[in-house]
């Protein structure tokens, strides 16, 4: 089809960071940049109100979640309506849910998304790819004439992601892993409309189908994560073959360098207390140049202020700019660019199992903070299945167990597993689907 050779409209939403992060991976494919469905120039006031109410509810409930008794109770009620059912036994799960019916009511009777879809359709009929299901549904309901794609952002998805009438829908799905492929089929989506690609990781962190950047960063990361050469000696020939002639040089240069940990606070600002405990636990290693710590607060300025206060209270001012950094960004595009850059020099990513779980495909070992919501439970399960991460121990004692994991070479093993077992080239596979141009990449196994 002629449209397959056009750059697509790429649509995201400003709700948490997950959908925006997936869209950022596709940024260089996007025609005229990424469009934010709930915050674009000219959005009708009615649409803005509908989107804002949904976003505010999610963020308030997410921030309440860590509060004993009240938080889990309130979050549990919301999560009940968007929970993911058990996969086995395989059965027909195509029946619609309250959440899905409500979304379609807003689209069909309140006109949600119609202004944006009409605006894009009036321009041309190029492919449209959305990283959230609502704009994809709106495109179909409001008659967008071009091809419609929806990128799934978790390792399993609720019924809300599949159309109300999946057998008749023309929406095509981009799946980050095999479980999502199989799940969508249970929801009634036709198999020939599901593409297994992997999550769209940033090209700036990959370096083409040959993984030039990933391998360079991973070689240095493994050297830093295995100072006693326990993992390295065991897999010396394999590492030499993958990293090439420079491997030994990189190993010698990097093995004495301190490990860099990046802790990412969720988009709703949840789990800021973990970062607080990390500052306290790692204060001595930070002052002694034994470890480095990045606190990623995204676009939340009050959270950056909170951590700066903690740094002053703990007497860590002298570590700032040397072994300690707080990364705050003025806007979301700046955040996505900034954290992608930071992750190149990161050795350990500490995060709740959001869509960042898929970043283990860049050879990043992940320390898994407690999940928030049903989909994150599945992300955690997937991450542990591919061997790319491990649940956190008590953050207050990270100065003990974190160094044990480094000294044993365990985190180096997680880094290698993530690169080998998790998809790395999702962005290139998606590009191939949209353009029709083949890329030299192996077919992903249907690992569920």
C-alpha cells in the first residue's frame, strides 16, 4: 500500500510516562513530531476536561498507594476495573468490560478524540500509530481513512486495550512480547493484525540492527559490575566473541570504576520514599566515591526540591555533581531525551516494573521496586522470567546487599541476560512494518 511508505502520525498521551516513552522511541519516524492527544494546539475545551479528569484520578490514586491501609484499598478499587485476568485456562475473553464500554461512550457520545482525528484526516491518509488505546479507538470510530496501529506498553494487557468488536476492527497491534500476542488473541483480535516486535527502545541507545551502541555500553557496564571477574571468567569466550578485540581493554579500564545506580521515580511521583532511603543508606559510599547515584524525578519540580532538602539534611552537598545527581527536566520531551542519555552510563536501573522493564533489553540489570497495579505485576513476572531483574531488598540496607550483588558478579549476569533474552530492536521492527523495508533481524520467539 502506498501509505505504508509514508511517515506515520505518532500519537501519545500525557498520563504517566509509559505511553510517552513508547512514542519517544518512535520519534524519528513521526511525521511532524509526536502528537499528544490530551494536550495539543487547538484541543477543544471539552476534550481537555475529559482527559484531565482521567489523568488526575490516576495520579492521585497512584500517589496514595504507598500509604498504609488507605492507599492499597483505594488503588485496589481502581485496579479491580482494569485488572488483567488469569491467562490459563485459555478461553474466550472477548466480552467487554465496564472500563472499555465507558471509553467507547466518551468517544461515540461525547466526541472524545473526534477533533484530532478529523484534523489529521483532513491533512492526508498516512498511517496512524498510537501508544494508547483510546486514540486508536477514536481513529476507528471517527472514520480515520489510513491504517491504524496501537502499540502495547506492558508485558500483559487488560481487555481495555482490545476494541469493543475485535473481529470487525481494523486496528493493528504492536506487541512487546509473546504474552501480549497471545492475550490479544484471547480478547478476539485477529492473529494477522498482531505484530510481535519488542518495545520501541530509543535508537540512540541501540546503534542499529548491529547493536553497536548497546554492545559498547554493555561491555563497560559488565566490567564495572564484575570487579572480581567471577561472571567474566566463566563466560570469557562468549564475551570476547560478542564484544570483539577491544573487550580486554575496556575491561581493564572500567573494572575499577564505581558502579552507577539510577533510581527512577514513577510518573505519578509514587515511591519517592525509596529514593529518600537510598540517600540515607548510601551516604557514606557516596562520600567515599565508592558508588554513584542518579535520582530521576522527571518533570516534578517539588520532588527535586524534596531530594535537595534531604541531601542538605544528610550532609551530602559535597557529593552533588561528583557521585550524586538529581535529574529534573522542564518538560516531558526533555525528560525522555535526558533519561535515555543517562541510561547509557547507568550500570543498574532501580525502578518499579513499569514500561522501563523492557529497558533490560539494553543490557540494563533492573532492581525491581514494588509494583503498582496489575500490569506491573505482569511486567515484574516477565522481567524475572527473562532473567533481567530481581526484586529489591530493604532500601535502608542497600549499602550492604547492593555491594554483595556487585562483588558476586550477580548484577553483571542480569545485565547480560537482559541483552540476550529481552527484545532490543523493537523500534527497528516497527519501522520495518510501517515502511515495508526489511531489516536484518531475527524473528522473535513467542516467549510468553
